[in-house]
C-alpha cells in the first residue's frame, strides 16, 4: 500500500472517531436536555396548581391590605373628631366595620369598634348633662349596638329615665318661671321668677331657656334697683342688689348698679346730716335709718342716729321745762327707738318727772317762805356735794343734775339756782378733763355724758369723745399685753361707743381676736 493510501486511511479513521465522539456528545446533551424539560414541566404544573389554589389570598394580599389600612386610619380620625356614625359611611363605626369585612381577623378593627362604643356612652352622658335627652338616647342606642358592657349601658339608661321623669317637672317649672317673669314677680317668694329658674337649673344646669330667663330676670331686678336708688329708696335698692348677687355674682349689670347704690347712700347720709344741723330730727332719723337698712354696719349712719337720739332727749328736757309733757314723752320714745343709752333715757325721764312736780307745786297753795328756803337750801347742798364727788349724772336721783332740776322746780329764778346751772356745765367739762388725766375712764365717760346733756352743741365734745375712745384703747392695749382679755374686750366696746369710726379700732380688734378674744371682738 502506498503512502498516500495510508494517509487517506488514517484521515478517514480519525474522521470516523470524531463523528463517533460528536454523536455521543449530542446524545448526552439530548438526554440532559430531556431531563431538564421534565423537571421544568413538573415545576410549571405545580406552580399552576398553586396559583389556582391561592389566587384569592394572594389577590387579597396584593389589593386589600392598603385599603384596610386606609379604612383603619379613617376610623381613627373620625373617632378622634367625635364622628361615631354617619349615613355617608365616613363615621368611625362604618370605617371599622368595612375594615373588618375585608379582614375578619383584624384586631385593630375590633378594638376600634370597642372604642367607638365607649365614646358613644360618653356622648350619651355628656348629652344628659347639657339637657339633651334626644342626643343621649341616640348615643346610647349606638353604644348598645356596638355591644358595650351591659352594666355601663344600663347605668346611662337609668340616668336617662330619671332625666325624662324630671323633665316633665322641669317643663312645668319653666312655665311658672316664665309667667312670673312676664308679671315682673322677680324675687321675694318661692313662686317668683328667679327662685323658679334656679330650681330648673339645679335639675338641669345647662337648660338654655332657664339660663336665658334668669338672665332676663336679673337684668330687670337690677334695673329696679337702679330706679329705687335714683328716687332715694336705698333700702329697696340694696335689697335688690343683694338678691341679684346671690343668684349671679358676676352679672354684667352689677357694677353699674352697685355704683348707683353707693351714690344714693352717700346722698342720703348727707341729707341726714343736713337735717340734723337744721334740727329737723324726724327727717334726719329717717335718712340715717334708710342708710342703715342698706348698710347695717355703717359707722357714719350709726353716729348720726345716736346724735339724733341725743337731740331728741335734749328736746324732751326742754319741752318738759315748758310743761309740754306729751311732746316730751314722744321725744323720749323716739330717742329710745333710735338706741339711746339707758342712762340717758333715765336722765331725761327724771327731768320730765321733776318738771311735773314743779308744775304741781305751782298749782298748790303757796308754801311758807321759810319752808321753801329750807327746801331750796337742802337741794343746793346736795348739788354741791354731788359736784364735789363728781356725780354729775350718776347715780340717778342723787346726782348734781337731779338736784339742780329739783331746785329749778322750787325756785327757778333764784340767783343761786341760776348760778348753779351756769356752774354745772363748765364743771362737767372740768370733771371730764380731771377724770381723763387720772385714767378714770368710766368716770370720764359719766362726766362727758353730763356735758352732752347740759349742752349738745358744744364744739369741744367731738374731740372729747375721740380722746376718751383713744384712752380706752390705750389702757385696753396695756391690759391685753398682760393677758387681761376681759378688760380688753370692755375697752373695745367702750371705744366703739364713743367713737365708732376711730382709725385705731380695727387693729386693736384684730389683736384681741388673735389673743382669743372671740370673733365678735
């Protein structure tokens, strides 16, 4: 065989081996591909079955989850705003129920419905408090639908029932109150407008008709007070103001009405003082009494009333000296009504009695001159002895003043009697100064009373009263420091008696209260 034949044979043999190798690889590749396709087909079948079985949960997961979250947020916002249920479906209840319909196991939705039920209960309670039973009934029905605890719902239902029962009575009360307001029967009896409106507001504090009615009644009452103050009827004005303040201390018309009342009180006080200066005692007493009816503790009015009482007693003495006994008795009675002291009343009555005896003596046959002289001499001796002891007014019947009045009844024109009368007034002033200098404050007070009885127009008496009151406080303060509370209380009473408006009085009274002297000190 030639070399060329051998080369061709080898090439053919090599080609055959390559063909065999390539064919095996293709078979291996084909077999491997067949196995892959078999597994791919199995996976595809399984995936198809899974999709067929889980298509609804997967769809819910992909599409419902955002919608549920949106509904829950919407429900939370509605609940926070108090929109518990609404016909358009935007209320808290509707939002939570829609979320629960999409996911029956969603805990947030169930919790939201429970919170909505509690909010409905709270709305029912609030509606009852403001007097709105219809809103309370609606809210309670919603709470029951949302299955709030039975005990809590029943408690609100009982309140609603009680309110319904009371409302029937409230309606009747409102009708009576509005009728009383229409008739301008504002206060003063249980069937007046203001007490009836107050009863309604006690049962239902937010009842609008009652609030508006009370406001109208108070405005009318304060208008009446201003009118009364304008015509000088301060007692009536003050009573109206006190009544209005009792129902509503913050009423808008109160400040202006109080100012009008204060102006009227000041005017009445000035009128009383002017009447007293002109000796128009009845008019002065009426003015001071009006001020005290409005302000029972007013010191200026008390002082003016006491001055009127003193003037009435002095008038009674003068009337008795002219034998006008009926008028004198009336003057004493008026002084007693005004609060004159017992000692001053006894003195005036004794003077009237002495005048009666003097009149009787004038009507009796003339007594012998020697007997009259002996009687007169005895009276003058008594007068001098009483003067020496400082007994100008006390004790009644044995004082210098009593002896003087008897002597005037025996011999009113006798020079010795007239001289004694002239001597007694400065002696009473000197007695006051002496007793005050000696710190004998009780004796100084007796001398000052004699001074005031003998002359009610002496300008020095005002200063004397102030000095005596200050001396009482000075001694009382010293005794209080040593623990004598009883004397300190007496000192305070005496100081108030002589000078009710003394500036030092409040501080001393406070010290006495702090020391245990009592709230009335």
